[in-house]
């Protein structure tokens, strides 16, 4: 299976509220409220760390969830947000994404 890399979209506004994030798409003003796990993925989306590594090191380490379930849920989450430009996904590292 090919690696998946994720990076935060550039046309977004994000604000942390407690352990969660509120993300708004500048393009269409769609607002996303990210729970704690989704916030971990968002904060870790540096474009160079594979999604599987993020899930293993940050999600599975903090929550009682199997790696298979966690990666499947993370992939679904990333697919949803990439459709709105909130996250960028690629099968190779995303140049210039780390911030």
C-alpha cells in the first residue's frame, strides 16, 4: 500500500479552542469542528510525515484503538477534508508544506 502524506491547506483559518480546532475554508466559509483525534491529525499534517506514522505515534499511543481501525478512520477523515481544500493529500511528501 502506498504511503499517504497530509498537509494543511493554505486557504484556511484555524483556531484552537481547548483541545479541539475550528477550521474555516476561506474559499466558501465552510466551518469544520475537529474533535481531539482530528485535531491531532491536523496539527501533525506537516506534509512530510506519512499518515500511518502520525496515527501510530500520536493516535494509537494516546487512545485505545487498533492501528487498522485508526488508519481507516484517519484516511476517511483526510479524504473528507481534502475534498474541501482543508487538507492536502499526496502519495509522496508535499514540498513546502511544513510549517
